[in-house]
C-alpha cells in the first residue's frame, strides 16, 4: 500500500525518503528508489509527526523543508501532492491537508478537522514547533482520500478503486 505513494512521490521529488522501524518496508522502499531512514521504536505508534520529521531531518541533506505523505492513504491524488509541494516552495512555513466541509453553516465547527495525510513543513518551523499535538498550519488543502485504519476503511478504499 505505501509503495503507491512512494511511486507518486518519485515522479514529483528529486529525493524521496521513507522512515520506518520495519526493515522489510525500508528494503521495499529502497528497491523502489527511495532513501530509507530507520527509526527507533520510540518514534512509532501514536507519536506526533514532528519528532519523526526531526529524526528524519538529521539524515537528510540539503533540505529546507519536507513534504510528508502518509503511507496509509494510498488513494491520495498525485496532483494534491504537487499542490502541497508548490505551496511549500512559495515559502509557506506549514501546509496540511484537511477533510472537506460537510456543510457551509458548520464551517466554524469544522475549521480544525486536519487529517494531515500530506504535510509540508519548513525546517525552521520544524525546529521551533511549539506544541506537537496542536498543529497550526498557515494553509489547509482539502483532501478526501481515505485514511486506512480499520478493515472498513480497506473495504471503502477497495470500493472506490473499483468504481
């Protein structure tokens, strides 16, 4: 599943890194053309993105920022990844994806429904992030892809693929 996004990213970026604690995943990523970054168990599970990104930056070279694409959203549109990349290249410190609004009158209640399936962040913002658990990006981009966390999500994703 994660290789679908790796393949998209390889078309867009000069360098693609994959961070994981799984040697099998890193080997597959490397075979596909990505640069593997092994992370420890302390950076797995329910850990916010910022510490994982900081760890990865230590092993990256010549990067002013990153665009991270989560592995469990295989149907992310390649155009959306390109859009986030373009926004970051304009100098925006942080951009994240969010869920679409369900109804305009509910806008204020939905304003912070960030899903972060794609997240662009500048190095300076990353190094000085105030609260890992409260992202506050300057730009939100709507993403309606399915984040796979349950078997029901897999079924929904498969249904979308078939239609």
